[in-house]
């Protein structure tokens, strides 16, 4: 009686060693990739988003849609535009709230150098009640109209504004001409990246102009107000 012979099959020692080495190499590569991805995720979570550029874009958009129609105040009829080195207020058809797009609002930006916060607020334009507008511009609001005001605050290390008219040769710290709107508004700020940025916003214009840092007075270690004319 003949017994059936079975062929012996299996892995050799060398094949087992190679398979183990390859598996260890793959696990090592995956662990390094996972560790790197985890460090990148942690670094992005610890970083604060820089909202300064978003607010600069908003100001540029609102100035491009500035409403030049005159408003009847107690003493005169003129467009609403008030500009200082650390604040600006004007009428625009671009609101932060999408529900009121196209409806004129009074937009106001006020920078507090002590807290380093740029405060933005807006009020629905009511040309028949200019007293509400005057209180809003002065930083006050009546209790019955408080719900109309939308206010936000964004951290800005530094922030400064300047203005130029049609015949201006230099930018000025303040805009005091009641009957005339400026043509350009220079916005300069120091972002969270510690770099100085500048943008010339066109009033009722579609495009803004990025200003090279080399041409900025006061863009060095001193404050941003250096170099602006009175």
C-alpha cells in the first residue's frame, strides 16, 4: 500500500525576516506622518485668525459704495462724512447684515489705541430723524433705537486713517470739508503678523491700491501716525 506524499509548503526564515522588516518600516513611516500631521493641526489650532485684512476689505467695499446723497441736518444740507486719524463715519449701501443690502446705513469705525481694538458699528439710515444719527456719531444711542445698532470689535495692533481730496497733494489726518467728500482714504494698519500694511481706498470707486511699504512714512519702528500732515 502506497502512502500519498504531501508537499511541504511555508515561509522560509529569510522571508519572515523580510516581511517583518517591511511591516516595521511601514508602521514607522505612518507614525511619522501621523505625528507631523498632529503637530501641524495643533499649531493651526493655537493660531488666532487675522481678522484685520477682513475688516480692511469691508471698509474698502463700503467706501466704494459710499452714498453721496445729502442729508438735511438742522443747520445745513450736506453728505454725511466725518474722518479723523482714528475714526471714520459715512453713509454706505453695503451693510454687514445681508438682509439690509442696498439699504443705506451709517457705518462708523473707531479705533481705541489703549485697548488696541477697532470698533465697527452701523445704524440704519433714517434721514427724517437726524437726531438719532447725531447721537450715534457721538457714541450714544437712545434705548428705543438700540436694536438698530450692530457693533463689532476686532483687535488691531495699530490703525490709522488719512484723507485726500480731488486737489490734494498729500494725505491729511482729518477731513473737515462738509460739502465735499474725499476722493481717497489711506488705510494703514499693523496686522497680527507685526508688519505694516497700507491700502488706498477709493470713495465711490471699484478698486483699491496696495501701497508698497517702502513708500510709507512711519512704517519703521515708530508709530504709524508719523509723516501725516495736519
